[in-house]
C-alpha cells in the first residue's frame, strides 16, 4: 500500500481525485433513489399506479441527468489539460 500512496501523491495534484472516465450506472441509480422522493401511500389503485409511473420516470430522468453531468465534467477536465 505504501508504494501506491507514494505514486498517487506524485501523480494526483492536491485538490484532485482519481475517478473512472465512464460513469457507473448503478451508482447513478443509487444517487437518483436518494434524490427523488417516493410517492405518498394511497389506497386508490389508479392514483397509486399513476404516481408510481411518474416516480419511476423521475428516477430514470434523474439517473440520465447524473450520467450526463458526469460525462460533461470528465470532458471539460480533458479539454482543460
């Protein structure tokens, strides 16, 4: 572990972190689950179905936004080098 830390200290400037170029889809989904509030409970079957569909759509939209933001961040960093 000591060699790894020494290498990292020499190659990663202060204030920066190493991260993969490709975003992790599962991690983006996990973040989306934390950001999007689930629908309230209801006994109305039709309302429940509509709210659940909107919730799932919101989750996928948030996941897509997270992935696009990640890719834009990586692209901006690469252009700055």
